[in-house]
C-alpha cells in the first residue's frame, strides 16, 4: 500500500513539475492540484459566485451618477446576495427624496429638493455624510457604518478614462 501511495505521489510530482528545473505557471499548478473548478458547494465556489454577482451589479450601476431608485435597487440586490448587512441595506435604501411627505423646506433638507429622477453622485454624498458624522455625531457605530458604505461605493466607482 505504501509503495503505491509513494508511486502516486511521485507521478503527481512529475506531472506538476515536469523535468528537474521546469516550473509550471501558478494557474496550471493549482489546476493540477485541485482540478479546474472548485466543488459547487465549497466555500470558495460560493465566494466566487458572490464576487461575480457583485461585479455584475457594480457594472450595471454608476455610483457617480444614479437615481435614488437605482440606489434602492442596487442595495436590495446586494443585501439579497448577502454582500451587505441589514443595517447597510437599511441606510443605503433610505432615500428621502422618494417619500411622499418629503418637505424641501425642512432645515435638514434645504440643500436637497424632491426630484426622484435626478441622478446623484453617491460617493460625494457619502463623503459629505461621513464628514458630517465625524464632526457632529462621532459615535463608533455611525462612523463604522458610514465608512463601510463609503468603501463599498468607492469599490464600485467606474474606472476613469
């Protein structure tokens, strides 16, 4: 039994390394060790599927120019996918511009106006929000959540020309 196991090991070694001094590229080495794709139920396969789904969502939305309805759609899809937490989803999907009782004259909304179809730069908005939280409401939970959302949106930022 040991002899067969040793022979299998050395034949695998030869398959991976070829002749002495020859090296395989990393992707060929990993393919030879694990096969071409991970098992569908493995953690790696699930992570790869989630990464592909998140990349597809990021490609469909321009966080520098999207409507509040687009933000709600994007955050809902990310939450259902498991890519963001419930608090992140709740905050990202809250869009006061879409509320029927939105009051443009309210002190906290003076710089905003009701126009749900107008595209907004959500990275800029969250940078300003984070600055506000740091200055006026610096509790650890609000800071952490605001930073996480800003980091997520920045990771979705379209590449420059």
